[in-house]
């Protein structure tokens, strides 16, 4: 573990909010254990181990039924820790993999059988080195044959340049963390409106209303400045939003969030029972467990 790396919260609080039956934590990770699943040599950070057993324990404690586990950059294109977690979940987890240009049909088929349902394209420069767009298009063609979708991670100022690329992708696209808007700028800032407009014009684009702990300037435990952004997307696109903890919260620098507090934010961005059920059950089940 890097000397300045912050481990996940050792004892999160029990949330006051009770998720509906069948609720899905649709954005979380597993790290290692490094002795079994080594981290990638080209990684930008070395985390603490956060194995599947800890993730499943947290799932149950918070009142969720399922997980969508996203391959983290520290494991590179080695998806063994992810696949191991999926196989151990008893069909209660699905996965988002990270693959390279040379990934073959047989490898994709094996991951599909384990529960992988998409790949992640990361455009955050501090986390990964740049990948040529034609490489991404080649991967997109391969995974489209399996009915998978693409998760994209970028920061708000980079969206304008990415729009033509995103619109050309052949699959459903899920945007991580609302495209990382600047919460201090407010929901009417052109960067966030560009993202809202993109979702309005293109029904294949979804968003995760996640990561107040990364985006908020007002801070814990209530992350008040995050609420208007999450609320806007849930209100406008109730059938294309997902929620997740982002456990074990890699690369946090200001604080380590209490996952119970994050769960208690759900009714603030999705006030009605119908919105909560769509966000936590119907949408992720339709996207990840339809087959």
C-alpha cells in the first residue's frame, strides 16, 4: 500500500435509510488480495487489499442484495480478481472488465459466463495513460457481440471533446460519477448542462449518480452540494440512473467516507419510492441481470 493511501472505513455506521428489497450497489471494486491477485506493474497507485469477502460483508450490512463490481485501474487488464468475485457471489454480482486491444472472443466468452456485462474506458489522465480512440472502437465492436455496454470515466472539462466519440459507440454507455461536474459551479454551469443535454438527446447514455465524497466541497457527513446534481439527473432520467458506494473508495485524499452516510443520501436525490426503486432495483436489474 502506498504510504499516503487511505484504507476503507473500518466500521461504517448502519444507515437509517433501508433500501428496497433487491437493491443493487452498482459501482464498487475489489482489490487483491495482492498475494493471490497481484496489482499491475504499470499501476498509478497501490491500494490496500479490499477482497470480495469484505465487499460482500458490507453489501449485507448496508441492506443491499447485489453488487456491480468495476475493474479498477490498479489491476490493469488482469481481471482475475473481478472474475473470482463474480464466481463467488452466487449470481449476486455482475462485472465491468478492463480489456486491451488484443482481447479475443474466447476470453470475452469466459468473462461473460462469469457475469461480466461491460468494459470500462477511462479518460482520467491522472489515473491512466492515453489510449488511441481507434483501439476503443475495436474493443467496442468485439463486446457489442455479447450485448455488453461501455462504462466511461472522464472529468467534466473533457466532455466536449469526447461527445463525437461517445455518440459513435455502438452500445449503451454508462457515465461514471455524473461526469465529475464542478459542484461549486452549480447545476446551471455549461459543463453540467452539456452532460444533461447529451443524456436528453441520446437515450443510450446512462449516468451513475455517485461519489459525493469525491465531488463535494461542503463535505461529510451530508455532502449537501452534491444533492442538486444527483437530484437533477434522477428527476430528468429516472430510467437511466444507477447508484453505488464506490467502495473501497480508492485514492481519497481528504477523508474516508462512512458508507452508511452515503446510503442515507439516497432519499435526498431520489425522494419518492418509485424513484428509489428505479434507481436501486429496476434499472440495474434491467441492465445487468436481464439474462
